[in-house]
């Protein structure tokens, strides 16, 4: 199985990453890809993600290893953005290839639930010219709890 984990400080093009990833895994029965973007609702002007570099990439790699152990995958790609992003820009990409669709779908869901509720990023939104910190919601923790 191949695992790729990347952090970007600038915008990344999801399609340019997913295409080569899927072509590198011939014979897969299912591929699932999730791309999360900055939402423009509630007058959000920008999103900023900061992180502690020495923890972030190793943490993402441990998450990928957990997904690899738990699901029957052929490949896993996890990409996350840091810095200031505008509405419509991609923040996160998780893609999984498996011999059967359920493994790919569940692996992406598992990774996203962890990234959303238990990750190494500090998030804040800019609304009406002011920054506001964002904490994981109760729904995020509930989604994560179903994997334990």
C-alpha cells in the first residue's frame, strides 16, 4: 500500500493530485475522495490554520497508519493546507483506493472525522474584519466517537 501525506502553505489543485493518485493504483474497485473548502457562509471572509510543524506531519502520518491498519486499502492520500485561505479555496483532501468501495469510503470518513475533531491545527475565521477562534463542535466529537 502507498501512503502520501502532505502539508501545503499555498493553494493546491485537488484534481492535479487525485488524478495521479488514482492512476498509481490500477485495479482498484473503488476510490473515494473528499475535498473540504473554506465556506463563505455567515459572512466568512477568510480562514486561517496555524500548526506546530513538529507535531502536525507526524500526527497526520500516524492517522494514515491507523487508517491503513483498519481498512483494506491500496492507497491513501491526505493533504492539508495551512495559512490564510479565502472562501472556495481547498483546505483538505483525503482520497483512498481500495479493492472494494466500502473500504475507501470508510477510510476517508475515518480520516476526516479525526482531522475535524482531533487534529494539530488551530483555526480561526475572519468575519466583519475580526478574527474568531473555532473549536470542534459537539457533532464533530460525536462523529469521531463512532470509530472508538
